[in-house]
C-alpha cells in the first residue's frame, strides 16, 4: 500500500460514516457554551443592544428593531457578540439557532446559549448541522419541561455531530448554500403565484358583479326573464314566508335601496336592497362554551369562514350540545343559509349548499336566510366580492365606536340584480374559474411542500457525505495526503493545550 492508502481510515465500517469523517460532540467543536445576560429590554434606550430569541426567529436579524439593555452587565466583554458566534434558543422556540455574521455592539439575552466554534471548525458547517433533520431529532430527545420545553448547555454539548475534514466542511457549506439559494428562489416564486391567484379571484368577482364577465352572454341571449318579474315573484314569496313565520306581526316591507355612488349597471339589471331577498336574519348565541362536547352538532364560528370563497371550512370544527329552547331553535342553520362574520374579521361568507346535519352559530356569525326562490349562490358570491358586498360592509362600519356589522346593515346592502338566467351563467363562470384557480393552488401547495422536504433532504445528504466528493476521494485521486477529521480534532486539542501551557508559563514568570 502507498502512504495515502495506509493513512488512517475512519467511518467506513462500524459508524457508517464516510471515509475521513468522525463523530464529535458539539462541546468538542466549540468553546465552553455560555448563557446570556439576564435583563429586560428597553426599546428607547442607548448603549448595548440586547439580542433575544424573538429577534432571531425569522432567520435574519433586523438590528434596527433589536432593543437595548435596560441594565448592562458589569463585565460586558463577557457577553459581547462576535462574528461567527452561534446562538441557540434554550426555551420557547427550543433549538432555534442563529449564526452571527455581523452586528453592532450587542450582547445576548439569557434564553440564548452561545457556542463559539474553535479555530479550524467552520461556523457555517456547525450552523448547517443545527438546521439538519438529525439535529432536530436529537433536540426532541434532549428537550425537557412541560409548560415551557427547554434544553440546557450541558445537554447541547453532548449532541453528536458528523464531522468531515476541514476542506470538505468548506465544500459542503458552499454546495448547500448554492442549492438552498435555488430552493429559496423557487419558494419565493411559488409564494407569488398564491398572491396572483388571490388577485385573479378578486378580479373574477369584480367582473361578475359589474356585468363584464357575461357581456358576451347578453349579446347572444334570446330568452331572458325580465328582472321586474323575478323581483315581483320574490316579493310575493317573501311576504308569504314572513306571514307564516310571524303570525302575530304585521308584514314589514323590505328596506329601500340606496345606490348613491354605485357604478352604473348593464341594461336589464336593477339595484335592489339585500333585504328584498332575505326572509330571516339573526346573530348566533353567546356563552355556549359550557355546552361544548367532543362530537355532535357543529358550532360554527368565525374560523370556519374565509374570504374569497363561499365554502365553509369545517376542519377542526367545534361541537356543541345546547339546551332545548327558543335560543337553540333560533340559531340553528338550515340548508341554503348564508353565514356572515359580523365581528373581528368582518364580511367572510359561507353558503351552506351541502347537508351538514344539525349546526348552530355563535355570536360572531350571522345567519342570513334568503327567500326560497332567490338564486342563493349569486347573492353569496356578490356579498363575498371585494368591490361589491365587502366594500359596502366596510362603508357600513361607520365611526370608531362601531364594532362589526348589525343586522340592519346586512339588510341594507345594494345588490346589482341581473335576470335570473344571467345570474346562473355568472355563477357557472365564477365557479369554473375558481375551480381552475383551486387546481393551480393545490399544485402550488404540493410544490411548496416538496420544496420544504427538499431543504431537509439536502441537509440530510450533506451530513451523510453524499453532497460533494469526500476529501478522502479527492486525496486518492490527486495522490496526496489529507488531514482526517479525527486528526483535525487532535491538532485542535494539541494547539489548545500548547496555548494553555504557554499562558501558564507566562503567568508564573510574571510573579
């Protein structure tokens, strides 16, 4: 064998590591870990900045937003950050890490632990390990605590790091950064697609509610029911439903419509008040938390509604078993009801087009029950449109003291009312276009999930030695010696011991 072939080989037998690699503990690769300074933050202070877990949670640090120390340490040099320092969160966001690349005069807070890699150990390589699947698997094992999971410096020191020779560390870092830059770029482009789809949906609804979406349909339509005839039939049905539901009350005619400032409508369309199309409207019940159960009737809350859609989301739905009585009966939904969020995130819409069994709404959601011969999908989509119902809902929230929508507000929306045949065509086109957008969105979500997995896969390959040629391979190819990882650690240890001995001699000589 040549001298190169006879060189110490590690990692290719029992450990499963690539040749020239070794397993090192994090504490062997860094100076003694250190906890940060305990003090409160002062946003308006001066002096030393105080870097906290919240400041590093985004992956980068906006130093202009980092607060100052309310009280600085007596020995600030002990806590001053330097380029190359690695900070690990020990509570809250346990295991979150950050590599200091540049910083002003700053120290780190007590919930962070500083690791300072030793000379000849790449800080960037250690940082990559602290983002790898292997690291996070270890963190789960090391985490303790119930209310606030945490790790301490002693546990982190014992974490095992697969370590390659120094030149290989540098190549791995460069390759990972190159690949992750591509992944990040892809994820940014995917995020832009989501924004484009959101704007697309809004544009479709704006065109639908103004008549632009079906202008070609009107040009070719031959048999169209006059709008006045349809409105007359709805009003007759509305009165019948009112009388049936409110036997002892005199029939109340619908509110007049206000169209000041609204856009002109296509020929054959007419503005009517939403009250014209509504036979019943109410808000939900409050104080039903004591009736929550694991299964049974659905209790619909604001979180089950969303913008730019009329489909409810019953993922993670709450169930309720309310007591018998008028309150329960009043707030029970029916097939065909339109639900509107009336507080907090106002104006989210859901049309109950599918049978969901018994369901009730809480006080933040209103039930709007359209007259039976109203084409409900058209009404729901108009209320969901940003330039239509949503804009009017915003205008109806008058003044700083008014919170949310009242029931009279819901009944006073001006509805652009086309012929019934055109309403059906509008909904068909809207739902067709939204179906296309939904399909694209699913593909984007799938691609985004794959991009996230790709990041983990890149890091996993990096720490299995599969991302770049190993130093051992290159050394054989170039017929040269190389320093293995264990030899690197031995050299670092020797240099540290030599430095300590020199310092001891110097100190003894100065006595």
